[in-house]
C-alpha cells in the first residue's frame, strides 16, 4: 500500500496504524444495500401483520407509519452498528467498517449520532446532501460522521497473519532472566497487531511504528535488550516470554485449586461417613 493512498489513524495512545477511508461511491452502494435490506424486512413484517393492521383507525395507522420510518431511519441502523461495532450488511459486502477518528471501534452514541442526521441527509434529500458533503469533506465524511467523530474505513484487503510468537534465539538468554512487568492491555494489543500486520505496512511506517512500540514496551522491561536488537524481534521476545510466564502461573494456580478441591472433597466425604456412622450407632471408619 502506498503512503499517499493511506490515511493515518492516530489512536488515543499515540500509536499510528494504516487505514484507507472508503470512497464516496463505496459508501453510497453500501448504504443502498442496507436501506434496501431494511425496507424489504419492514415490508415483510407489515405483510405478516396486515390482518391486525386492517383493524386500526387512521390515527393509529399514522402513528404506526411514523414509528416504522423512525425505526428504518434511526433505530435499526443504530442497533446494528452498535452490536457489530460498525458493520452492517452493506459494509460487510463492500468490506468497510465505521470507526472513530482515532481508529477505535464505535459505540452506541457514535452510531446514534450518525443516524440521527440520516432523515435529512439520506431520505429528505434523497442522499444528495450526504453525497455532496462526502465529496467535499475529508475522509468522505457525511454530516453524521462529522458530528459523531467517525468515518468509514476499508478493512478488506488488510491482512493480519496470525503467526506464532517465538522468542528469537539470540534473545533467549536475555529473555530468560529479564524482569518483565505486565504490559497494559493497550500496549500488548498494539504490539500484537503490529507484528501481525508488518507485511502490509510500507517500509517507512513499519520502521516508525516498530521503533515507537519498542520504546513504549521497553519501559516495562529491565534490563533493556542487548544493543542493536531489532525492534520487531524485541517485541516478539517480550510478548512470547510474557505469554509463557503467564501460562505457567495459570498452570500452577490451576494445580493449587485442584489440590484444594480434592482436600475439601476428602474432608466432606470423611465428615459424611462419620455422620452416617453416628446415625446408625456404629463407630466411624477411618482411613
């Protein structure tokens, strides 16, 4: 991916990742797919309820129409994007996702803000307002995105290879004795994401991100790695070592819990046998 074709997402932790905003036409097609799907679903629901709807008076029918339009324009899209963290049928088909300006997943308030303007942007103006604003704005944003602090990014074609994390041989001796504090979740996540996506990054971005992440991870490691250690191999060594140590701790904890459970079970059975023996007037068995 060329640098000029990419947009830089700066997360709240100042770690940049590479992403490409979706084009206006891609967004328009995804919206058409979504609206068409929701409209068909609503029509099928109305047909299924038609016997009951025939008994409504005009006021009740008008209320139902207003509620249906509100659900189609705001309620359903907001719910779908909240539950799927920015996906929908159209976005899945086109390989896009709604993300925050900092690259993180959206939440309910973002989805609600985006779709609260849909009545004007998409329906009252037949999409003309949204199309015009997206063509003129940065990252192809419509008004709802500007208010919510979101945009639609392409996610298809960004490959993440889940390779096994191994300690590089030249760092094995250092990693075995190094004191590694628990990494914050955000630091560990960004390091793993980086190592999974190195092949998709430009050389400049790869070097910049590697050095930045290695400097952040090094704050939790003592002593520092040997001079001249490559940032990616340092990150792999730390993540693999932390994983192995946490796994051993979990194994020891599980073994201790199983031993405690066995002791409690044995004590319970012994107490039960003694109680039974007393009830029938026999001395309790031992052993």
